[in-house]
C-alpha cells in the first residue's frame, strides 16, 4: 500500500527515545534509529518534494516554502528536511516564493572569490547559515564548486573561480561557516556542469587524470575543509552516464577515495532511473505530476520487491542521511522559524565582502579614486540611480529592503525576473561628494550621454549584464552598452567604467578608457561598496578569480557547445526538442589546464589575467624561499596608504617543462611602509599528476614564482624534490 506524506509522518505512536538513552556517536545513533524505522519511514526519507508544487495539506507543519522538503519521522525525533536555495543567501526568486520575505543578499560567488580571503568567506557562510535557521530551513543548497571552464555560462556568478585550489578552499570555508549553525550545506553541481545550454542531457567527455587534477580536485578540497553534509549531483552526463547514476564519481571517487560520509541528493529533475545502487541516495523535487516518473517512489518499491534493489541498499542510504542529521545537530538543535535576524550586522558583512572583492582592473593616470575636489561628476547607465543588479534563477535572493527595481524578461518565468538591490551607487556617491554636482543619465541615448559627459570633471559609466540559470550569454555587453561607453569616452577622456556582470566580458573600448572596475554582482549593499571604492574611502584589493579573454578565439571552445541546437530550437525551449535530438557531446580541449593554465600553455595574452588586481598603493614582493612543502614570501607596502594584496605562489616549471599552477595563496593587509613575511603551505597534489590510481610527483627540479597575477610573475626559484606517490 502506498502511503501519503501525512500518513508517513503520523505512522506509529511510539515516543522518541529520550536523549539520555541515545548513543552519542552519530554512526551508532543512526544505526539505532534505523533499527526502529518502518519500511515506509525509510522509503519516505529517500524522496524529496518541490514545496511550491505540493498541496498544502501534504506539507509538514513548520516547513516553509522553499526549494523542497523531505518528510521526517516525528515519533523518532527525525526532523523533516526543509531545503532552501542557494549559495548567495536564502533564495526567494523574484520575491514570490515567500511573498517579499527578505534575506541578506550576498555578493556573487565570483566576487567572493575575488577577495582571496577564506576567513571572510567563512564569515559570510555563518551569516547565510544563521538566516537559514531563522527562516525555518535546515538544508542550504549552497557550495557552488564547479570550475569556470566556459566563460559564457549563465551560472558563473554562482561559482567561485576557474582554479581548483582557490575554488576548493573558498567553497570549503563557506560550507564550514554555513554548517556551524547546525544546518546542512551541500556542495554542487557534481560534476562537470560548466554550461547551461543542454545541461539536462549534455554528455561531458573527459579522462580520469584530467578530472582528478581539476574539477574533482576542487570538490575534494571543499570536502576536506568543509565536510559538507550532502553532495548534489548534476544534470549532465559524465562519460556517457548521468551524474546522478554514475558509480565511478559517486561510489568509487566520492565515497571510496575521499571517504565522504554524507548523502547524495539529486538536482531537481536530474534522476533517470532507480539509481540507488549507482550511488544516489535521495531523489529531489518530486512535483506530484503523475506524468513525470518519480523513480524513488513506486519504481523503487517495485525494484525492492523484485530484488534488483536490496534492503541493504535502502538501509545504507537512509543511514547516510540519519548520520548527517545527528553529526550536524539537526535533531538535537532543531530550527526555530521566526527567530530574530540581526540584519544590520549581516548587511555590514555583505558590504565588507563586496569592498574586498571589487577589482580595479585599470587605472591609467591615477584617474581613481575620484578627486576629492571634483566639482561635476556624471554617472551613466545600468540603473545606477536605483541599485545594483543580481543574477537570476534558483540563487536569487529577495534583499533586505526589497528590490529597488524589478524588470521582467519577455517569455521567462517569474524566477528569471531581473532584480536590483536597494543600494544606489548614485545616491552613495552623492554622500561621498556632497560638494559636487552629480548628474545621472540613463544611458539609453549614447549621443545625449556623450553631450552631458563633455562638461563633467569625470564620467562614470555603469554597464551591466544579466545572467541566470538556464541561459548562457555572449561575452559582449548587451543593449548597445559598448557603443555607449565609447561615445562617453570620446567626449570625455576622464571616463571610468564600472562593470556589473556575472562573469568576464569583452571590452572593445578598453584603449579609450583610463579606468575600469569589475564590481560583479555586489549584493545588498553593493552601491555602498562601489561608491567607497571609487571615492577612495576603501582601497581596492580584489584580484580576479577568472581570466578575461581578449576574444572568443582564445577560448578552448570558441563556439559554445550546443549553439547549433539553440538555433535548431528556433525560440522553443531547448528541452522541448524531440528526445532523439537531445544529444550534446562536450569535450574540453584544455583538460586539466583550465582558465589561466590554458592561456599559458597556448601563449595567449588575455585581456586581464587570473589573479590581476590593482590598488591605490603599491606592493613589493621578495623572492620566495621554497622548501617544496612550504614557501615564505616577504611583502612590503611601498606606497603611502594602507592596502591589501593577495600573495600568489605558482608552480612555473617542472624538469624543464613550463607549468602554470597556483599552489598557495594568502591575502595580507599592510599599513603604509609595513611589511610581513607570509608562510604558505604548498598543496602537494598540485605538484603531482594522477597516474595509476594515485598521485605521482616525479623527482627533479621544480620552479616557483610569486606573481601579481598568473601572467605577471617574479623571479623563479628552483628546488630539487624527490619522487613521491600516494593515494587519496
């Protein structure tokens, strides 16, 4: 007999075992609870539901509307799992899911990564975890670890970087911060989900060594540092098998090699079979639409009855979920919806992240900071009079203070609404420069904006690009903004450009513009942060976590994989194509040499290199002292104002072969004239290759250099290192 969710919740009248009688070890405790569960209770924990699509009388009490929920077992003290998107705060797409329920909108993950500051990202995680609890959720679908292989990917703003070390470390610290609140954080989207085009059926082909040395390494580092309670498998295939039924990446690597003890849940709608034996523990996002198969519903019960799935398979997956619930305190310290949130403190932290992650890309003639005696300033474009943009899709947060502007996208559902955060750069600049006349032009008429710019001491053009889940984007700025920038720059040589984008963009106007700032999606108080950087109250210290290409011809795949399919769809949803036409094989010619490594390998000069970032002061780096396991680097602030930089240590050669791998990094803050010796731990797996089922470091001469970016390197130091092999 098939039971409803309500019946599962009410099944049995036994009281929960008193806390004093419970085993203290989460493994023992999970085993004890499992022994007292009915079969229906066990199976109920393996199916997640999409909350907005489930009848209200079927939703457990106190489970808020979010991404989904999984029924608990009240009689045994097992809480329901209430799940919220995503990595940038407590998502509430368009403000419609929970009518105008506000949360702190963190800056994009790409901006977070540009801080190169793990401890700050852990603090941001603590804020997000605290708000997760306060809003009644105990699972946050955060931890976007995917490497930025495809700069046109519409979800790049949710991911940290193109580098496995930087991505893995920062994701791990973010997860650690979130889970400190006794909530679960996922890491996602496992694995090789690098573009949105064809994501539900794309087949990504890559050899094991290339995966181990890049994307898998990023997830491995995030797992080691953050110990996430759950891993979300992705929509796409990996080497012809869907990620959510891929025993190699789920069983062999994740659990076998890394010892992952949590559970694997699917992305919403990413399940294609009863794949519990292949490594999936929980199907997410059932909608009660009987036309769509819920594989972990009736088909799983039938497989259990036929013997193709065993009781041991069911018990193993339930145990993984239970163990995580106990290990992270979800049962002992359950969430209490409605607890007060210190939004002022959280907004201060979001602003601090934005200020550290904004990157000064170019500053010829020290145009920035804006002169304190400027009398006339023109601000142009990108709704800078209203606020700063945010990305779209499942990570979209309804900000504290409400969206200052909501723009529909023709033909798109509400969750792809364009939102602007209530922090106007124009208003904040007026506070910074009360003595100046500051005018605004919306930028819709380049000729009008150029005419206004001619009378200004400085023109600041804001340019934005909306990116979102479900769509990939060209690298060109939309809406004729390139022409706008060029027109303003022609009229006023003292023009600065502020880019508010989800990733890299091309800049055909770069030679005409003396100053460029990458402000990304800067979050709830982004306008405050941008104005403080432009005025000089904050010294910019961000460094790029992604390469800006000079042209699409430099990309490993100059043509976006699946672009022909988009043309074939002719305006229809790509996923409405006949199933036999939903075949997209993707290869990445760069292999493990993602991003800046590809540029170094090919000898390409990017527009702006990974790691690049200017300051209003200057820094000098001594030649590093390298042992092979650690490096010491003396850094000095040679300018006249306090500032921060990112010390970046690269492997640049091995036995005469040119390499380019970030092997260690640390942010350092220095007073004017101050100095500090920074000690870096070198990640050993970045000195090695994956061979014969393990890591292999060949003997020989290794060259290291400190860089101001992956392209601007200092003197090379060589050391002799012995051979070494090891398993994970």
